[in-house]
C-alpha cells in the first residue's frame, strides 16, 4: 500500500496542538534552529544580542564536535605515527641498520574538512599583545648597554662580502654552496644586516623573526654558536690583530676582550637549545646577536652555521659533497632532520612527505613545506629558487670575490 501523501501541515509542522485560552497553537517546524526558536518564542521583543549569541554557541558546539572527532580519529594518530617512525629510524641508524621506505610515513597529513570555527561576536578582552620582534637597532642598543660594544661595521657591502668569502673558503665551503645558500636566504641581493621580513623596502614591512645576515641566523643560533665555538673565533680573530705598537691595536684588543665576555655570558646556561633560546631573548642575548654585524666577527658566526651542517653529514659517513639545496634542508629543519631527509634514496624522494621531518606545529606554520609536500618537490623548489636568486647583483658580487 502506498503511503498517503503528506499534507501541507505535516510538511512544515509537527501535528501537535495545544489549547491555550481557547487558541490553537501549532508547534515550530523541525528544521528551526535553536537561535531562531529562541527568537520566535521570545516574540517581537527578543534581544538581538541574545539571538546572535545563541546562534554563535550552536555553531561553536558543531565545530568543536567535528574538530574533536578529526583530532581524535585522524590528526593525532597521524602525527603519532610520524613520531614513532622517526624514533624507529634513529634506533635503526644507531644499530647500524639500513633505513628503508617503510620507515617513513608515506601518506600526507589529514586535512580537516568540517565546519570552520565561528568568530565570536562578543569576544572577551584578550591578553596584551606580545612585544614587537627586535630589529637591528635593538641589537645595537643592547650591545652598547650590556657590553659597551659597537660592532666594526663594514665600509661597504663588498668589504663584508670579501671578509665572509675568505672565512667560508678557508673552512672548505665551496663557492656554489656559499653563493646559492646566500641567494636563497637573503633574496639574492640582501645586505650583511638584512633581517627576515625586511628584505624588501616596501611600506608596512616588519620583521618576522630575528633571522639576520647572509645565512639568516636567529638570535638563538648566535648564542649557541658563540657558546660552542667562541674559543675558536677568538683564536682566529687574534691572528688578525695588528702589531702591538700599532695605533689600532688597543681598539682591536678591546673588541677581543668584549668578545670573550660575551662568550662567558653565552656559557652561563647548559649547552641546550631551549636554554640558549631563553638566554637569546634577554638583553644580553640580543647584544650577542649584534656580533653578526661586525665585519671581522660576523663572518665567523655566519659561516659556522653552514660548517656545522657539513661536519654533521661527514660524521654520518656522507662522503659526497652536499649540494646547496641539501645544505639548505639541514639549515631549514636542523641537522638531524635535514640529514634524515637528504639521506633518502633518490627513487624514494617523491614518495616521502615533508611532514616526516617536522614537529606538527612547525609543519603547520610553514606554507612552503605544505605546498611542496614531498622531499623531491621541496628540493626541486629550493634549487629553482636558488637558480633564480643567484642571478641577482648581491649573489653575483659574492661569487666574484670568492677566492
């Protein structure tokens, strides 16, 4: 038997009748939202703010339910598998075992496709915005206040490039490595004091991090490098000292003494990245970052960052020279994760997602590794960017002065 066709009343309303004072009331349609229901029930005097708030709270509940399920069923298991596979690779390498494709997660991170988080129409007063990222003027001010130090600034960009090229070549960094990494990090024409976010002279530009110089060292990098290699810097710089009777000797000796004080300060915390990061964000740490601007000392800091990665690869029995793009991967993700990435067989690089080499928060903040989401694509994009930026004037000048 075919069911009877629904009446118009059945389509729009539940057939519930209530007699109130002799009047017949019909219940609301089943599809009416909580917010609409509240508004209708309240009549023409309903508070618009209450309706808006009710609608927001309903959407928020829907978002939280959907996003919670995504986190529990997809995101957390995926990122846990990333962690588990990374630990397994570390253990296998420690035990001298080969790492194969199955030791990596080969699927891309899951994407949330549910309702977006609604915007609160009545936001609570938030915390005070964090302070602006310090810039070169702050580094210089802290250097003077904390250590009475003023960097010996280069008389020209070419002077700094010549100093940097000489230091880099002396420790075995090739012209190709130095020039292409400089091109990638500084935009191809960056000056010795270029800071991330301020590469281009445009209205509204602001620093996005403390990354500074040809190889974009963070203030934490500066503190860590000084703590680990400061004695070597002092020894190398000492060999450049003018004769004791020279008029410039006193000033040079003074800078050397200040460098030693900065080294001692950098070593007041354990040799640990988190501890160095805390110290780097103090006035004394920001003062240390100003060393990158010194024409004699800065090139040692900038070069050492690359040299550390090269020596890390050598300790891991990498015999072939690192390409500039491979060196940049170690600079980007850290030596351990970067070497893990570039150690993948060429045939497997297009099957391994870049998510394998990042913590979740770091990955989700980096649109480049999300866009170029396999090792092969990221390396190819890095090489292409280096090709483009190496044609610019700054990169050509560095190549020309390289010994």
